[in-house]
C-alpha cells in the first residue's frame, strides 16, 4: 500500500501524489481510497486502494531515472507503419498500456524517425503519431522529472546534457 505524499504512476494519467487515504461518502464505509493529485494535469482522482483495474506503481528512483537516460542512445527502434489508423492506434496504445519506460523510449524514437522521414518528403506527421508521441513523452518525461525533482520543462535539456556528457567522457 502506498503512503500519503508518495509519488506514483497511475495508469495513463502519469505521476500522481498521494494526498490522502480515506473512506469516501460515495462508497462502502469499509473501503479505502487513495486521493490522488496528478502532478501535470488538473483534477483529483479517487482510486480504491485494492484497485486491480488501473496500473499503479511507485515512481522510479533518481538512480533509475539516470540509468534510463543513459540507456536511451542504445534503445533500438523501428518505424511502425500501418495503412489502418485503427491498427496504428491499437499498436501505440498497447505500448502506452505496457507502462514500460524502455518501450516508451522505443515508441518516441520510432515516431521521431517517422517525423524526420515525413519532413524529408515535405510531408507532415499524422495526427495519431503526434498524439501518441506526446502521450509517451509526457509519461516518460513526467516520471523522470518527478524522480529527479526537476521541472518537466527541463527534462529534454537534462537528457541532452547527460547524453552529451556521457559521450564526451568516452
């Protein structure tokens, strides 16, 4: 069970802070709920503590965040193409639903490659690609920001600096 003030990953919402654990007026009196405050969105989430429908886990540690960043250059990705928008959405959603940070890196790298290819052909990236790249980056960058206790706006720069420094040391 999580504790008050814990930072957790909650489903597709991303990083949430556990504000309270209590029973609610709207449910059985013996049922406890996490009162969650999303860090990068507005609103409040009431999640049963015995919830098995929505994915929840603690935010990674600062060490794990830095290890994840150090792995980024080595994560191999292939461009996923489909003539069916439904198939493309289903594939991207399955990666989001995996809650696996390495898979989120793979997805964002894949869509970035797709974007570069489209730009070379004077075309734009499709709306589905844009939507899922933004979702994957928000989940990934949100967790890294929370783990390292830096503003989410600084994550891309932090990653770039860390990778540049890593290659400079070789």
